C-alpha cells in the first residue's frame, strides 16, 4: 500500500494547480426560511451545498484558495444554477461530470423527464424547540451514479497537482459504487503525494444500516491523513463508542472524546490529524461550540476556546466549515494551534449566515478567532 501523506508533508503551492479538490455530492437547497416546509408557499431561499463540496467552497470563498469540485450534474437549468453558485464562490467547475439530456444511449445521458436528476433538498432551519429538518430528493441523482473510472485521477493528481484532496461519508454511502470511487480517489491521491482528508458525516437518511456504513468507511480510512468526525460519527461510521452521557457539557465531553481519538489513532497509524467540532444545542437558535484537533505525530491535542450560548441562524455546514478552516490554515503555513482556531471560528460563522457555506472573508474568521481567545463581545462595525 502507498504511504499516506502526513500534514507536515503537504506539497508547496507552486508545485500544484489546485490547493484543494473535493469529491462529493452537491444539491440544490430550498430553504423555507421561518416557515416549516409543509406550510411554505413563497419567499423560498435557494442555495447549493453538499457535505464534501462545502469544503471546496469555503476554501475558495473565505480563504481565497484554488479549488475545484468533482461531482456529477444533469445538464439542465437546475444543474446550471448549482454550477453558477459554485462559480460565484470561486470554485473551478470544469471538472464536473455532466449528464446530457439527449437520451442518446451514451453512458452519461438521460431524458428531459427527470429520470436522472439533480439532487434537491428542503431544509427548514427550525426555531426554538422546533428542530431543524431536512427532506432529500436524491434517489435518481447523477451524483448517486458516480463510480470508479469517472474521473482521470492520474491527470488530476499526477500532472496538474493537488495539495489536499477531500471527500466524505455522504458520498461513500449515497450510491451503489460511490464508496468504491472515494477509495479509488484517495488511493490515487496518496500515490501522487496528495494529503487526503475525509469527514465521516454519517447520516441515517443516507444509509440506515450502520454495519454497511462501517464496512465501507473502514476500507477508506487507511488512505486518510486527516479524519474529521465527532463522537456520534466515529460510532456510527467506524464503530468507536465515546463514553460520554448525552448532552454532556464540553468539559465532560472532551475528556471522553480524547480517549476515543487515542484509540482511533492507535488502530489507524496512517492518520496524522484527527479532529472535530462540538455543538451543544440548547435549542434550534442557541448553541455552544467548541473544536479539537489531535496531532497524532506528536501526541498533542489542540483545543479552541469553547463558545457558550451563541445565537445562530442556520446550523447546516458547521462541520464542513470547521474542516475547511483547518485545511486553509495548513495550506497557508500555520501551526496546528492556529488551525483548530480557524476551524472553530469558520465553523461557528457559517451558522450565523444562511446556506451551507459562509458568506464571510478571512478577515472575519481572524476577528472571530481573536474575539474568542480574548473572551470579548461583538462590536458594530461603522
């Protein structure tokens, strides 16, 4: 097996065309704002997002890095809408695999009836004791049909060059061969010296059978340099149980989570970084927030200051933005203490803005890092 690249071996920027590549599903998100989906009639907000592609968007939009996405879309107005939104975030969309609607019997062809479609979800943010709720329409999506051989990884990783490759647990489980594709990509990335990161992101609505999820993710895990997953993800996707009571405060949770991480690091010596965000949800509008990053090479844990009782607008994308904050810090030559703080700040800021990705720049991330480290409040900018 090819040696997995460590976080301290990431290629220099001038050696690669891309700082980051994300392989995964992207969907059109319909947000009914403050009206539950069953009652919504108008004023729907439209955005795009996906557990893996959100990382590429964050790296490009917030941190100004060179990214692209590997995904599949149907070549229709919905697909164009999704593509255009990613372009607006600064992401290179030239690697998207397009399904035509000519029904010409080629491999990537469908009709205009929606037989193969672009994925759509309705995400209601929730309010107070009404929880957030997402309904998915992805059963016949183009991304679900992705499989090994769909992308030229020798060209991408070998000739063009990629510093960090990212994928995740949504992609591995949405389709019959998407897990095999993720493993193919991670293996090729490692072969060409690219650092590989994955967020487990287990969702029961994607794959209710945890044993199936674990079987696939255990095949992917040996190719990773960085693993992102909270206690429930590590349990559901890999089978590691964290002995912390439900709704435990951060101080209790972090001690139990650290023990789980140490076991994961022992079992998977290829990992050089393991980390996650922590969300203590008081209700749909109010959370506490923390983050931790483990340096498996040196046996050191790094923690961001826990933020208590933070009002939020949209809880989607916190983990993805944590991952992109950490990766951005590494790509820009920062140390791990800085990386966990960038991840925590970017992760909480995405929840202050509508949609799956942040609407802020790097300056706002640095300001939030500063604020949290000093324990300060929020001042108006005039």
